[in-house]
C-alpha cells in the first residue's frame, strides 16, 4: 500500500480521508479498476459485493478502493454514486489512479488487484479468482 502513503482517498462519495488512517487496520486492499459503461463490470460488481459482505460478516479486515477508468468526470460521479457509495474511491482527477493503473499493468476492466498491508501483491487475477470460487476466495487470499 506504499502508493497510498500520505494520499487522500474518498469515502461515501464526497468525504476525503487520509488513506493511512482509513486503511490502518485493513489486512488486504482490493484495487477495483472499473468503468460505468462496462457491462462486464456491472456483472462483476455483484460478485465483488458478495465477497465484501462476507468479509464484513466474518470481520475479515479488507477495503475495496475503486479506481475509475471512466472517460469523463460526469460519468465517474454517476458511476460512483450509483454503484460504490460505500467503498473508498480514488478521485477522478487524482494522478494516483493513473499511477496505480500503470504500476499494476491494468489494460482492461474489470480488473481486481489484491495487495497486503505491506504492499505485497497477493494476486493480479482477483476477478478471475472471484469468478471461479466466489466468497471462498477470502480463504485463498488470507493464506
């Protein structure tokens, strides 16, 4: 999570919060690269929300951070308000989104990158793993 050190992310659509504070007790961070005009993203949203709800139920400390790949700020805001109001978000015009996209080699959406608190990558194939084993992916990611 080194990329987030000293950065600000947003919760509840408009509330800025220092990433260091928001993620302090989280064991895993899930970077979710998505776009509002992507049908595959909408389908994956449902699966990712199931994983997130199960993690919350089990008190498994993880955070989802949405990294928008929308083509305009208007589309970004609509997408965030409609689908992700309870997850953390990298602001549309924040260079951090581009840095994360580049660093993790993201070339398409949806993409889910899972990292540990220390920044070690657990998987770059998070979407495929969620598709394959659903909520049981939490066991795989916690090993």
